[in-house]
C-alpha cells in the first residue's frame, strides 16, 4: 500500500514486496569479521554487520569512519557553559541586582557549580541527541526486523546485510560472495 | 564443554578471572535474563509489590497530609529547621551515587565485572534520585512555590539567587537525574531490542519495539553507540563527584559549627558511594537468590563489592576522625563543643549507632569468609544503610539543635508523620524497583556477553582491542570455554 503522505518516523519506505537486500548468517565473531573484510574489499557501501555485542575491530573490518558525535558533545558543552555563566550574570547582576551578605553581584567562583552542571547537562544531551540523529532514531520499522532468523541478531547470531540499493549489488554475485565468505545461510529480504 | 569453574573469586594475576560461570553461552544468558521479564509473574513478586505499593500509598498520604495541614505536622522547629526532610534527601541522593560509580567510573577503569551489576545499580540510582527529589520539593510544606527555584520570568519580576548553594543543588540534582536517566536508557537499548525480538504478543512487540527505537545491532549503530556510551561515562564521572559535593555545600558554605568544614565534599562523596554500594548489595543479594542468578552475579562480584564497601567505609571513618581533629586543632570553642556534643550530647546514641554501623561493621570484610557469605554481606549492607541514614541525621540535627546561643537550644523529636514519611519513601523506591525488574532487562545482557569467551577476545590469534587489521583467519584452530564442539 502506498501512502499519500510520507510518515515522519519511517524514512524512505521501500516498495512493499520489492527486494530490499540479502541477509547472510554467520556462526561466530571470527567468521563474521573475516566476511566483513571481504564485503568491504568488494567495494560495497550500503551494507552492515549485525551482532548481539559490539565486536572489537569491526570498525576497521568494515571501514567505518569515526563518528562525528564528539563534535556534538563539544558544542553542547560549550553552549552549556555559556548558558550557565550568561544566566547567572544576566539574572543576578544585570536584570535584578541585589546585595546579599556583601557578596558581589557576579563572581566566577560562585558561578562555577551551576555553570559546571549546565555544561554536563547540555553535553550529555548533545551526546544522546547526536546518537538519535546519527542512527535515525526513533525508527518504527525496518525490513530486516520482519525476518524470522534476524531475531537472533540481538541474542546469539551474527549477520551481514547488503542492500539492493548498493551500486555493486547483484543478486547472484552478491549471494555467491557472501556464501564464499563463510555464511551458513544467505536469504533474500523483501520490504 | 570445558571444565566448569566453580570458584572464580581466587586471585591469579596471570589470568583474567572468569566472570560468567556455569558454562553459559550467549543463548543461555539471553534466555536466563529475558525469562525474568517473559515468564508468568511469580507470586512472590505480587506479594512484594503489594507491600511496597501499600507503603507508597502511605508515603503520598503523608505528603498530602503535610501539604494540606502545614509543616507543623513534622517535629522540626527553630532552631532545628531541617531534620528528617533533608536527612532523607541526602540519604536518597547518596544511594544513587553507587549506581553511577559502577556504570561510569568502573567503566572508565575497565572493570569488566561491573557488567553483571551495572544495569541494576543504574536503575537503583534513578529510583533513589526520584525519592530524593520528593523531599526538597515538599520540605517547605508549600510545593506550589517550587517554581521560585527555577529561573523563569515571573509575576514578581524576581530571579533566583544564584549565590546560594541551595540553588546550586537544584541544578546539580536535576542534572544528575537527567544524565543518569539518559545513561540508563541508552545502556538498555540493545537489551530492549532483544526483548522486542523475542516478544510473542503483538503489544509486547510494539512496546519493546518503540523503546528499542529501531536497534538492529548493526556495526554502524554499535560504532556510534559505543562512542556515546564512553562519552556519557566521561561526563557522568565528574558529575557524580560534583553532585554530592554540591549537596555538601548546602552545609559547608554555612557558618554553623559542625557544618562549616572543608572536608565535607570528599567526605560526602565517599559516604555516598559507601552507602550506595551497601544498597546495591541489600537489593542484589536477595534478587540473585530469588532469580537464581549465581552464574552471572558470582561470588567474585559480591566479594569485589564487599571490598569497595570496606575501602569507602575506611574513608568515611577517616573523615569522622579528621572532623574531630580539625575541631580540636582549630582552637574554635564552638567547633570543639559541636563535636564533643555529637559524641557525648543528647544525640550520642545516634552518633554511636553511626560509628558502629559505618566504621565497625564493615571491618568484618577484612575476612575472606565474611566476604564470601551472602548472609553476612547482606546483614552488614543493611547495617551500613542504617548507619548512613544516621550520619546525615547526626550532621544535620546535632549541629542545628545546639548552635551558638544556649538560650535557643532545643531538641528535635520526630513525629509519627516524620517516621511514616521515611518508611513510605522506601515503598516508592521498592515499587519502582519491582516494576523495573519485572518489565525491563535488569541485567545488561549485551555487556555481560561482551566479557564472555564467546565474544572472541581471548582466543584465536590473541588479538586485543582494535587489533583486527590484515588477514583474519576465519578457521578456528581450537575450541574455547563454553563453546559446543
């Protein structure tokens, strides 16, 4: 069914029933790592490895570039520090100055705790917000989640998925590549 | 199957200790943890839930009575303007600190045993901070004025006073709550996906599916995720140290003898971790026995926690001694009186309860036998909880009731409302906790799996973190522990 509008949380809905890609299942960490290198070397871009644990060395084996999220954290932290200092100065020294216990209207030492907390708060929000943006969350559905074998990707199995949208994708040759790379099963995933 | 290791608490510097016993594989670990959520609700859970829900009802009735009647229903009066309310606040917020220590600081220190207990401890943090936040909210008896604490433009054309530690507290504790909740939730995403993938019913699948946000355990997701987890740990570490420091400023920045000491920030932080670990043990030991999780939360985990309780207990004991030394060494007669009064005055019973529970009881943990016996561990942990509550009571009440001017001295006696509010706060804490254990993954499956041999870190061509470049053999040259041939 084609919807007349684009759902906000489901990016690029593929045509139902069309071939989304291939899913290859592997027995263990070593097998999936070796296969990942072969898929990477074959020049694929739109593919991924699915595992129940973060596999050390997978970033190199897949050729993933370092995430930009730390920049978001830095921006959040700097914004938090500026907001903390600005807030205390603007409220207690500028808009509503009043004398209490002979303390200065604005002093850096007394401003530190609130500035520090806001720095941490906005940096943490930057980290989690960055994660949501980077992963495209929240995502309500994905063709892979409808696959019965894929359920074990979050428990005890390892998978490689290659999207049909990749320019190097060819149903026969990609299946052959994955089978040759040690997959115990390669199957089609339809949207 | 390889020979099963039964005692993983023995120290062998040449070998990494096995953290998961019982010959578990990823499959069995997933099953074990998920079934806590998936099986029929056990009768024991309903009984515990009923009791704690009753206590929660009591808690909110007491708060309602307070708000409707006024703060006179509590025993506090000038000079003791703070008593049970702030004692409970500091007690609960301190409990939370162990969760952040386990999830963030031990993560940065690469303490892999934390994986078995971190989710649990983080949950405890969130619920303890919720209990803590109730007390400052209602301690004036007029919660409808709480917006005065927030810098929002208002009809009075006034702003909050940022030169007061009480306002720093608002920022510190609310930041702590938000960041802990984010850390907890982000940590749970892969495990929520496991629950989603195992769900049989439609509603279950939809709810866990929504919470899992679309997690597919993909390499790219793990890549972002791991970096965010590390960053959050790095942010939560200074945060947790700052939160109890700021709480201690509520006291230390004032001029009152017994409060006005520079040792307070580190002393409060050590005490918070001490009390929090005791609370983790108080909850974890019974739950481990009920859910039969001895393979995941092993003797080694309990022993490590006992060692941390011993170490932080010694720090707290040192701080108690140093307070007395500084009172004497300062030559200030008011300061000297405040401390002599603590140990020998009308609240001496509270002081010595605190010393017995916090300094003497943990000394048992010097003995291996005590560290390996769950019952001893639990009893000492409960005593430490009691002691840490009394520590805050002693600091607050002894200092306030005997201030500079003897003519203004008075005693603080708690009323029934004070006592029932304290009891009720445990009800709220336990209710939230039971809901958490029943409906969310209370043990971090993905993290526990990543420290098991099956994760492939300690076999094959002995690759370590990040050493996967070049040709990688995908043929096994040998089997490893826990793997079926």
